[in-house]
C-alpha cells in the first residue's frame, strides 16, 4: 500500500524506517519530512496545515493509510477529517486528543477514574492563582493548560519563583493561548518513565517503555526540552512495578476511556513518575514520544505497519507483539542554543561513516539535504540510536558514533542511560 506519514522529526524518520521493512508497504510519502527521511520516502512540498490539500494529495497518490506523528495535527482534528473522508488514519480523534491538549481535561479524567496522579488545582485568573500560592507547600509545579512542546512546565522552589511562573505563563504569554489557564500541581519526587500502549475500541497492547532525559544538559541541568535521549530497559523497572503500572494505571485508563465513551484509537503515551515503587501519571500524550519512538522501534521485531493498521481498524485483539530483548539507547544531537534560539544551515559531516558502526542507526530530525550534503535546520537535529546486548555496550557505541560525526555547532548530553539504569 501507499502510506503517508505526517511530521518532520526523528520520530517520523524511525516510523518510516520501520514501515519500510513491511512487505505490505509499497511506497512511503512523508510531509514535510527532512534530509534523512527523503532517502526512504518522497517528501513533497505541501501546505501541511491545509487538510483539504492533504486529502487531495492522498487521493491523487492512491494513499490508503495515513500515520500522524505530532500532536498539533491531532489537536487540529486531522485524524477525524481524513477518516470522515474515508482515508484510514493512525492517530486519535480531536476529542480523545484532549488527554494531551488539555491538562485540566486529563487531570479530571485521572481523578474521575481513581488513577494515581499529583494533587492539583486549576486557575483561569492570575489573582486567584497567586492567592492559592500563599498557602501552598514548595516546591510546586506550575503548568500551562494547553500544548507547549513539553516546555510549559515550571518547577518552582519558592513563592517568588511560583509568582514569576504565573506571570510568565498567564501575563507574558510565553506559551501563547496555551497559558490562558494553568494547573498548579503538587511536586512528585522519583524517576520518570514513558510507557507506550496501542489502544483501540476493544483492546490494548503494550509496546514497552523508555526512560527519557528531558533537561538540556548533563546531570539534569538546564531548561526542559522535548527530550535529549533515552534508553530501554532499566533494571529499576522490575516485574512487580510493571504489574502495578498495568493494574493501577493502564487498566484503569482503558476502562475510563470506555466509561467516558472516548473512542481512542492510536498509541497512548503514559508519562509516569515512579515514587517509592508506586506509579503516578504526570501526563498523557496521544502519540509516540520523541526520542522514545526511535528507541522502542529498534526493539520491535513485529511488522509495525500491521500493528498500526490493526489499531486503526479495531483489530488489535488479533495482534501479538514480538520484540528483541536487547538494550537500546538514543542520544540526541542538538543545535547549540536549543531549546532557545539557535543557528541553522550548518554543514554536518560523517553521518554515514558513523552509521557503519555495528548496531547504530541514525534518525534525522532538523536536517535538510542540499547537493547530497546534510545541513542543520532545527533544534534537535539527529537521533543516534544504538542497540546491543547490554546498555553499557550500546552506550559506548552511541558515543563512538557521536565522536565520528563532524558538526561544530551541536551539543549532546554525555550521561544518557547512566542514572536510573
Ligand atoms: P509534562 O509536560 O506535564 O510532562 O511535564 C514536563 C516535565 O516536567 C515532566 O516530564 C517532569 O519532568 C516535570 N514534571 C511535571 N509535573 C511534575 C510534577 N507534578 N512533579 C515533578 N515533576 C513534574
Ligand atoms: N520525549 C517526550 C515527548 O515526546 O513528549
């Protein structure tokens, strides 16, 4: 079949790479794509926000399946629109996507279904939020209610920082309309894991988990980012903890979706904080994580296309997932300055040479290809994934690959997979 993938990140590159292995995959298109994706998919120049143009493109190119990567297209109802127009689509509806697009919706869902999460209050008025802070215990977490690319969360050590966070989000509107309302939330200590489950109307199927590194710099210093690297598995996630996650979080979420008549079809990403061996939901996301997707797809032995099609057709119950049990690590190479401003159009060399190391697969994010050369074009630029029999070997090889890549304008964390291994 002809398939269209929407997105331009390393996540979408890894999805295309995985789809390519399916015997049912004839041709892949990716809009907008990037310098790496264009080696395995056609990346036409199309007005991506225009749903009608996407539909016309699908019809013209006999595309029968669309896979939506990033959340903003789901929030915009692209999945609903394509399905209404008879194009099979992977990615939840606009209504179901509120689990990610509205923190207040997600918190209410968690509370209604008795799923462990941080205590919280919701505010649409600056003065009321500030009044609430006067009787709060610190640290406390202030969050923009809407989408903010993982950056709309401010952890505040004291009253002064919390008042400033409210001003940043609600007054200065650092995250635009997403900051019209906020959530103020209890601070949870522990370590975080990203857990992924395919969900359709009648069934669900866990894909696995990875541990992400959200802060920009070594030792969890610096600002929050979309994710600077991750790894799977972790010795800290034992069978007992996985059972708790299944019983207290996943099963309750699935029955909550049924009870609240939310027809969820797609992958559901549980952002969990593990505190004293107990899981708490920090957030839901309605898509694959980035860089978690790049990492987990390297453990998948089953046909990804078959799983995604079954999810979209409510046939997940007929699918079994086969995985390899190697360790995988992903290190993100980002442009100096990310997650704030950074320069673009810088030449990156030796990517192919680095890819020759056994077990290495490199996925592109913010890159473009000009005259067969790769140039930087975004904040997160490359995802270096490495698969091996142990995490130590995988890590060593990932960093060997990074040392081969020649790019003076980039940086990466040197401590991926060391903490919480
Ligand atoms: P979110 O966008 O809600 O996933 O938050 C982004 C990041 O902020 C999370 O991955 C955590 O590292 C941190 N965070 C969010 N909520 C809390 C919380 N209640 N306690 C501690 N850390 C949090
Ligand atoms: N890596 C976290 C996310 O994709 O939201």
